[in-house]
C-alpha cells in the first residue's frame, strides 16, 4: 500500500476529506519549499502536490506560470525538486508528496542519467509518493505506471469536464492513488467554479474510477472548498496559495499559507 492509499483510507474511515495544497517548488524563494511544506502539514494538509518548474506549462494559468518562471530563474529543476522532497522527508515520513509537472523534465532527467528508470528510482529514494504528468496520456503510460507501482508510488491522472466515457475508462485502467478532476475548462486559476456541474460529473467518473477523486482548479476559499467536499474525496488548491505568498517577505510566507489552509481545514472538518 502506498502512502497515498494509506492516507486516503484513514481519512475515509474518519469520514474526513483530504486537503491537497499545490505549491511550485522553489517559489517564492529558492530555499523555502521544505519549510513551507512542513507549515502546510501543520495547518492540516493531508497530501502535498509539488509543482516541478517547466518552461512551457501548457495546463497552467498565469499565476502558476509566473511562479514557475521565478523558480526557473532561481535554477530550480527536477534535481533540486527531488532534493527538496528528500529534505522534507528527513523529518516527515507520513505525509504523501506528489510531483506535478510535464513529460519533458522527466525524460530529460532519464537522458542525463542514461537510464529509463533513473527518475522513478531517484523519486522513490527521495520519498516521492505519486507523480502527475499533465501530458502523459493514459494509453501510453502502462509501463510507467507499473514502474511506479513496483516502487510503491502512484500515477495520478487528470480528468476534465470534456472527458469522454472512453477516456475515463482508460484512466481507470492505469491510475492509482487518486484521480484529479479539473473542474473548469481551461488552465489553472481560470473561471468561476460551478459546484452544481461538479456534483453532476462526479457520479459519471465514479462509474469508471474506483479510487478517490479530488477536485481542483477554481477552489479559492473555505466556502467553495466546503461545497466541493460534499461530493469529492479531496479538495485541491493551488493558484490561490501562490497568489497569497507572492511578493511576501520570506518570514511571512509560511504563516500566510498556514493561516489560509487552517481555514480551509476547519471548513472541511466542520462539514464532515
């Protein structure tokens, strides 16, 4: 059982919903990420999605693109992200960490290290629990999924309002850990969340997918998080956290993120 499976099972037994914050590794300061991860866990995060900076993030809106550009300017790449996870894991052995990003950094990492298994081996060694690769289609990922599962890591996929029944079935064949439902058409941080549409879509997804379903893109406050938690197993929040910590003095970043997430955690638990 992966750490993600264990966490999701424990939450389900407690009738609680998972809180999954997303942050871009190396933002807003190159060396702050492990400290920020610990602060978010203390505030109630159950799983952390850590964005791997990439120069062409096709699914990300301007907020996360800007964060990624800043991290890239600091020299943050996949090697540095893995080191951040290792540092976090040295004092936290329970909170799952998911790397979210794109195919190019992973494939380049394997090329540099001259091994098709370099990334999965090093990710496992550093304490990564799951990988979400935006531009890896499920029909081409069976070998990658097997390599991850062999190392107790999960391959997580996105589903969208436009996903067909066929695509849901394809994702269900290879996904593990949880599935991330993108509640909006478009990029991260775009649009206004339509909770009724999410409520209508999740039963369709669950006809095919029998692992937890998290919902993200458009959740910006406690009220929307609480509304989504009525139908989802997990709530994912990214752009709003990035906005909150952008341009803050270093010593205010962790308190600001923690205060925001504490409010979300309280709302989710009050609903539960």
